[in-house]
C-alpha cells in the first residue's frame, strides 16, 4: 500500500459480523491503529452484548475511543467526529493506517457526509422530556414518537432514551419529524460511492463501485478524508 496517499479504511457491519477479525488481519500486514466507531464502546464497562474486543485483541493493535467515558456522561456525534478527525491526523502523522471499525452508522455518516443540519439542543424542551420520561418511562416516549415519526421510531430501540428524546426534541423545535428533515438533506446531497479494499501481504489496490462492497463477512469503505484539527 502506498501510505503517502493517506487512505483510511473503514470496516462496518452489525455486531459479531467479523469486523474486528478483519481489522486485525489488515493490521497483520500494514502498520495500523483502530478507531472504534461504536456508540456503546465509548462507555466504560459496556462488556455485554457489544462484541467488545478482548484483552488480547486490544493488546495486539492500538485501539482508540473504547472505554473513554463514564456511562453517566453523554457523548455526541459531534464529539465523535471531532475526536476521530484528531485521531486520524495523529495516526497518519505516525506513518500508520487508520482503521475505522464499528457498526454505528450514524457515526460513519457524520464522517462521510458531515453533520446533519439539525437544530441544537434546547435545555427547556429536554427538561420537559426528562420529566415526561420519569412519568411514563422511555418506552412511553418511544410510543409517542411512533405516532409522530414512525420511520425514526422504527429504527430506534424502545429503551434508547437519548435518541428517542432527541427525535422528540427536534419535532418540538421544528414542527417536522426528524426522518423528513434527514430525507430532505439526503436528496440534496451528492451520491456516495463505495471503495472496495482488496489486499494481500504485499499490496492493497482500491477500485470504486456505486454498489455496496463486501469484505466478507462485513462491509468496508475506503475513504480519503481530510482531517481537521
């Protein structure tokens, strides 16, 4: 691989689909560091149901954005994007290949497309939603979201308090469902292409394709991302 091109390889897919194994195999052939793209793994002690890399895997290759904050703290998409841009710059400065590995597609989208042009948080509305959650529970908020924005509710787990409240907050601020706002932005955005990584011990060549590309048993995209401090 011509490291002067400063590519970034991203491996994405569902939990336990082989992403970590694929990343570790790449790291056997190229000097690399792994940046976790997982909204659960940023929290300490999230060891159940997350397919968190084990101690041996964590020791084999440097990993980033795993176990960095307490579960009581919040970690936004914007913070993830900022942290990842910084880490990519640092890893490339060390002459290594950044591997973005995870299954939080919202994080990948923020890296590839930029942040969605959605309204900022409103403390007063969020306080009202917190009070409502205390009264009816998070599943109750999810049920209300299902009546206002069925598309967003369908992709969120009934216990995902942070994202459910954010979706309801956006509706309260804009009067529009989040799914409609995101669809409008997606229609205005240029189409994405997918770059498939084919590699062996000696070389890594990239070919572009407009369709999803398989790095069995998960998916990959190779990105040329301009890093900002």
